[in-house]
């Protein structure tokens, strides 16, 4: 009997322990589930940033461009093709060969110009011969008219012995012949001047074409591009709707985009990046940034914005126009090289020891922003005034204090 009572007692104790364990587990589970939706407000340092890809470039560089002679509009070399280009990264000395522009196009233009010169020279010589013949004929006509005028003058002198009517007639014939001689002399002068102007105009054109021929020869020789100074060669870039891409053999260049390559000054480096227009108003020259070098296991460099483009451009991969931004970083000749890719974080807002909450805990309705605060086991709505925001956190200027407990999602209906 005693043994049975002991067994029953043990059995009750085990049941009680099991029930207690279940109660404790329920409390713990319920607490975890309940508290997982709650955030305890605290003070922290806040940063808002813009993330963007970039590429290492030198802030200053010696440009290797299309020769200035290619910009002469009279030559009609509106664009030209790169026919040869040494490998990027080559170490050059001043005067070393860099590349070759399309000389074939220049040669063809020069040959066409020579053909025009030949035709014009023929026309000028022909015009001079025709002019000489025309003027000789006019001079002969004047000489013959002068001879005829002398005869009429003799007739006028002999008419003194004739009737008055005859005298008047011979006088009129002489005067008319004299006027006609003057007209022929004026016509000769005008014809001579017109022929001279015509030939002079063609001779002036000939001089221009001959000068153009010399320029074509200069352009032909200048198509062989050489290094203006010592340095490491970095290819230039072309920009368009398809984005930015490096030049290469067979790329087209023009005076609108004249840079073929550069010789960078490695003492000052920048990460060249592009920022969308919706963010460009939030940054300014001098703002801080962090630059992570991809090729060096995300080596971090602290930088500042040194330049912001004034004009936006369209690039693939972006929904809106972008602006070129340069982030200056400390140079490291032995490690960081031009064309290395980077990940950049441009810091647009920074505050210390402020009340910060997750963005998901902030709600808005009818233009008001609010949070759900848990007090005494209930959830109440509290209006807040917000400050700076990032993609994850919001600074609260008023409405919350450190230690407040807020919900990360809307409470179920009936709980508030």
C-alpha cells in the first residue's frame, strides 16, 4: 500500500513537472514571438549614402588627341578611324609611336583635290588665251575705227567747199563716229577688267586649293601619333547612348571627341563614377566618400568629391540621366592603377548620437508619419517628426525617446 502511494506520488510529480515545462516553453515561445516584432528605440550614429560603381583614373593627365590640323573645316575630315594602337599600359618615352589614324582617307581627299587643281589650271590658262584673243580683236577693231575716223575728218575738212547742208551732214557723221570710238574704248576697258577679274578669281581659288594640298600633306604626316611626354598609356573613351567604352583599333574619333589616349599623372587618383540625376542635388564638392578597390579585396580608401559634371548624359543601365562625379583618393603608385574598378559610398548625411529607428517601423497616412508604440501591454499610435533617412534607417527628431518600444509592423486589428 505504501509502495503504491509512493508510485502515485512520483507520477503526480512527473505530471506537474511536465505541465510546468510546457508552461515555461509557452511563455518563452510567446515572448520570443511577441518580442521579435518589437524594436527598442536607441541613440546611434547615422549615415545616409549613395552607392555607385566607379573606375580609377588620374585626376590630371597629358592628353593625346587628334592633331589640330584635322579640325580645319576646309579639309572636310569630319571624323577618322584608328588603324593602329599600341597596347594599353605601355610605358612610353617622349616621341614613341602611339597609334595611326586612317591615312588612306586623307590620301584619297588629297588626290581628289589635285584633280580639281589640274582642271582649274587648265581653265585659267584657257581663259587667259581667250582673253588675249578677245582683247586683240577689240584693239584691232579700235585701230580700224580710228583709221575710219581720220577719213571722216578729211571729208569734214573738204566739205567747206560744199553746200551748207552737206557740211552739216559730214559734221554729224564725224561726231557720231567719234562717239562710237569712245564707246569702243570704254567697252575695251570694261572687257579687259571683267576678264582680269574672272582670271583673278580662279587664280585665288587655285591658291586656296594649293594651300589645301599642303595641309593634306601635313595631316597625312600627323596621322602618325606619338607620345608628347613620358608616361603610361591609357586608352581614351567614347561616350554615347550605349554608355562609355574604351577606344580601340577601328574606333572612330572626331574633333567632338578628340582624345585618343592619355598619359596619367599617378600622383593624384580619382574614382570616376556616375550618379543619377535624382541624387545629384544631394551631393556637393568636398563631401566624403568611401572607395573600395575591387581588385585588392575591397581595400578601403577615404575620398572626397573633387568634381561634379554640370551636364547630364544618357547611359545604358540607368533609367534617367547621370552626372559624372570624381572622388579623389590618396595615391598608391605600387598598388592602385588606372582602370581598376571600385565600389563607392558617397556620404550625403551624417549625424552623431541621434534617435534612429528602422524604416519598416515608420508608417504614414494622410501626410502624417507615425509609429506604433507599446505601452503597458497595448499599442498606441504616436506621430513623429522625421529627419534624414537612408535606405534602412530614419532619424527621429521628435515623438520618440531612447528606450521606447515600437512595432516593426502594423498590429493585428483589435490590439491597438
